């Protein structure tokens, strides 16, 4: 059903117009405010395509001001210009504005305006936009003729008395093409150094023609033509680069860009300092030589930094440095193949060199390195799956040097555990590992305890434990229902029903459900909107009497109530019908079936006299054939007036005029809305 709050402003306007009319009738007789005319100002105007202008609809002689109005405008040729905006009166309290989708017409219905009490008064301001060359008439018409509300042309003074119009004027609007100047921008550097070759390029366009030429001034007295230019400045300074672009109709546009030119810095100069290296080494040692390379010049550069040993280049590194920047370079020297002696080594760039000396001596004999041997391996066997088996062994360092090694245990090549062990030369230590057999299959396993130098192995047999009893399967139970359990619809109005599963345990992953109307002449199922995604097949009967939904791969909440989707039903004729639900299949996201304990459908009642979004049908409380209680809430008040005004053009009111013909003139229109307000609301308020 429609949302009441969405149209609150329009409903308020209904009450305002009604109050204004009551005030104008307070004397008992409605009289004309006087005879005047309507004109459009300016009578003639001109603009270019894309430009906008405004015209005013003016009440020429408003003796008593203008308090309310119903007025529209219409263009004879909307291909020349279109209406883009409209404003009513001066500052009305309530307005209903309308602009046609194609911009050919606009209208305004407004009330409670406060204007000058004499002379000409602007009743409508219209904004127009030029579209193409040509001329169109701007005619003053009624809101109905302008495609707005079904109302005639009408203006009243501030007391609510209508004016008599002796004539209604019009105006003309001419749209003429104009030559648009070209547009241009410059692409190029904003900074450079003296002597740099700079390229500037102009990007130009002409919306209504073509670009004929480019003329440049480069700020140092140089002028040149062409879309792009290349130039080098001979001196430092700021230069304004300007390009002037001319189109094929002679229109000119310029663009500028400032370039800051500075003196070129001093050339790069890579100096070497801080050479650091040991002075002695033993054959086989790795010696690290480091130094700092600094660019004491002003320009960035890249140089090759070379490390030389005994007169030959041994290693190089490419170094890039900005002016004033520095970097540390390091080189590793392997002395394994170097004979004993003293050698000169150094670090050099293109500009500088730093050297030092290194004395290499022969090594003394090495002691026997650490050698970890494994003995006394003890592996329990057999063991039962799930038991923890303890494996022990003795590790001895049979070398001279102290060492640290990783002692590891594996079963059939899979790591079981490891520990870091440090032993002095000749020392030994017992190690132990706990083997968790929970994840091992039954069978024989090769257990290996290893160091970096040795290993020992043994067989461990794992016996299976008895299988536990499988858990008993259970089937969750739930209920399926439609919400709401009953609904009231007007003819040609839609209602919605949620398909609810409550409770769920494991969500809902798949289902097959059919909804059916017991009396399809009263209404029809109009559509289904499903929740939770997945794959679905919705089969809707041609007459809307039923729908079957089959869905898999649904993703819902795992617990609590779950809404599977929403079914829309449209009322057709007065009557009642049940909306039943049949559950063929309902399962969890894991594919387990639910036991459906209870299924609850819904019902609907369709009536022709439900006005708009009212909760009940319009009621005839005094049995006079007229339904004054428009919204069916049991009370006749201003809410009934608002509802009737807002839905005055609905199917319910248009199809049943006799139910709302309160003034007895044989038709239903806004005068009946006014009658209801004046006789049932305003008078009752005064009596109270």
C-alpha cells in the first residue's frame, strides 16, 4: 500500500485550499474580485541554444492582491525551447507545481500568497531553455490544458474572491544560433633549466566550427605559429607562454602558462670517503669493504663504483645520486683462493679513488668439528591409536668443537618433533619425544631419530582402537505460515504476504511450496520476490490463481524465524478469498528435511471503497448513501478531507462518484472535498 507520509505536502495543500474557500464563503455569497487581464512579460524575447531565460505571467490589475491561483503555460513548438522550471506567485503557503516531461507545458495550483494589493502582480515565473533555432509562442492556459491537475484557469484576490478575466495574453520566444568561441588549454612544463628544450602543445576545440590557427608568444620576445612549439630559454627567469586560437568564424580565445627557468646546477662529482675494511685476514675469510660515495655536484647522475683488488677490478655497482646526496657501498672479498701476502685494494668512481691494504695469512689447522652420533634408540611397540608413545635415544658429540644441532624425530617420513641440542666436544645427552598416535592409521611405522651427522631407526606398530557408535540421526521440526494472516485490499490495489518458516535450525537451503487463491475472481497473485539467493523456478498460473516455487542453494540465517520471500496479490472485485500454502519439500542448508508440524495460510477481503492507503473502506455512518468517513476509522475529521483530496483521482473515487457527491450536483470534484470540510469539519469545530 502507498506510504501516507510521501504525500503529506499535497494533503496539506488540500486543507489550505479548503480553508481559503471557506473564508471566501463566510459572507454567504461568492462575488467576483473585479475584471482584469493576464499578460506575459516580456512579450518578445530572444536567446541562443543552451541559454535560459525567464518570462512572467502577470495579472495586470490586481485590486486586492492575488491569494491563490490555478494557471498554466504551453509552448506551441517545444523543439525550439523547453520549460525547465516554474515558480508560483510571490511566497504562497502551499503549492502544487507540474512541468511536462517533454518541457512543453507547466502549471501551478497555489494558495495563501501575500502580494501587492494593487497594480500588476506576477502569478507565475517560467524558466525556459533554448533548444534549436526557431520561434515558439508562450500561451497562458489552464492547469488541465498544461497537463497538470484537472482544473480551469482561475485567480483570486487575497480574500479568496475570483477575478473575471477580460483577456489572456501570450508571448513569443525566438532562439537564434550564435558563434561560440573556441576553447584552448596548454600542455607543457612549468619549470625548466636554462638551455632545456621545452615543448608546449595547445589542445583546442570549436563546438560550432573548426580551429583555423594557433599563434604563440613565449615571453622572451619569441613568436611562432602552430599547434605545438619547441623552445629553449637562454636566461633564468619567469616567462609567460601564451597561445591565441582563432576559429573559422574569426572568434579568438587565449590560454597562458607560466614557466620558471633556473640556472643549470654544477655537474655531478662523485667523491669517495670513509673507506672501512679489516687490515688482516686468514685465508678463507670473507672480508667486507665499505665506503661512502657522495655527489658534491649539483646535477643528478649515475656512475659505476668499482672495487679493485691487487690492481684488478673485482666487483662493480651502479649508483644514482642527486646533487648533495650520498650512499654507502659494500663489497665482499672471498680470500679462499688468495695466497698469503699483503694486497692493495680500493673503491673508485669516475671522479675519485680511496685505497687501503689487506694482509692475508695462512690458517692454523682446524679442530675436528662437532659430530653428533645417535645410540640407544628405544621405540615402544605395539601401541594403540590415541596413545602417547615416548621415544628415547642418546646423542653424543664425538668431535672436538662444541656444536648446536637440531635433533628430529619422524615416522614414515613425516615430522613428529624436533629440539635444538648444544653439546661440547665429547659430551652426550639423552633426548626423548612424545608421539601422539591419535591421527595415525593402524600399521607399522619406520621411526627415525636423526641429527645432522647420524640417524637411528626402529619399527613401531600402531593398533586400531574400536570404532565409536555412530550418532543417531534427528529431524528438526518447524512451522510455515503467511504474514499477515489476513488483509484488506481495494480494487486494483496490491497487498503483500511474507512466507515465514519458524523456527529453523541449520537455515533453509531448499524448498518446494505452492500458494493458491480459493476464489481467483476476487484477486490474483501478481508476483514473487525471493530472499536468500540460490537457484529458483517460479511457476505462476496464467490467471494468477496459484504460484509454485522450487528453490535450492538458498542462504538464510541458521536459527530463528526465516522469511523465504514475499508474494504480491492484487485485488480485482469485491469479495473474499483464502490464500493457502502447501509445503511439498522443506530442507536445511545441509540438505536435511524438516518435519513441518503446522502450515497457516492467510485471507484477503477486496472492497471497492478503500480510498488510497486507508486501513478500512469508506463508511456511511448516517445511512444517507454518502460515505463521509473516507478513511474508515469511525470518525469524520480533517484526516478524511486530506485523504479524499489526495486520492480524488484514484480508481475508487472515479469509479464510485455517487458515494462522495456530498454537494449533490451529480458529479464528484474538489467542490465535494470543500463541502465535506465546511459542513463536517469546520462547522463541527465552530459548534464545539
